[in-house]
C-alpha cells in the first residue's frame, strides 16, 4: 500500500491486464457490463505500515473494499481474499516473516482436487478463445 492505494507501477499493470473484452465487457445498449472472470477467485497480498485498527476505523478499509469491489469484483472474481501483512518499515517484517509464509502457503492450498480439474478446463477454454 502506498498513500492508501497500490503503487503506480501496479496500477499501470492493472490497466494493461484487466482489459475490456478480456476481463469484462460493457453492453452496447445499456450501462451494465458482463463480468468475464466469474467463477474465478483471487487472492490479494498487500504490505503496509498502517495499523489494522486505524485502517478500519479511519479509512473504512478503503483499500480492501476497492480491490474486492471496484477492481477484481468488477471483473467477476469471487471470492476475493485479502491478506494484509504489516508492519514492514524499519525491518519490522523480519520477525513475523515465518508466520506470513505459513499464511500464504495455507492460502495456496485451499483448492479442492475436484475444483482444480474444473478450473483447468475453464482456463484452457479461456486461453483458447
């Protein structure tokens, strides 16, 4: 997190990857859109120095809401899981690093074997269009 949002380089990447026609499609006859990423989930891992209570009370978890609703949710990703790793300044990340690694490993293991086959088929279909 940088000044309450993602860094500019990541924003630029989003602008080049989450493209109309690839991840969402606007309707010609109304103001709605199709969420072309429906059926897919996403995990967001963010580093920050903002204390969790302050982020929630002062800003209403704006970064988390934005990613879940306005960025990934807009394209149809659901669920969107958000892992905030903090604090990271002044070398404070060294102590919790093993715990963070464990949490990230657990996030990667949540896919059931039956879901994996369905997701691979959807991915193959998506890549071949």
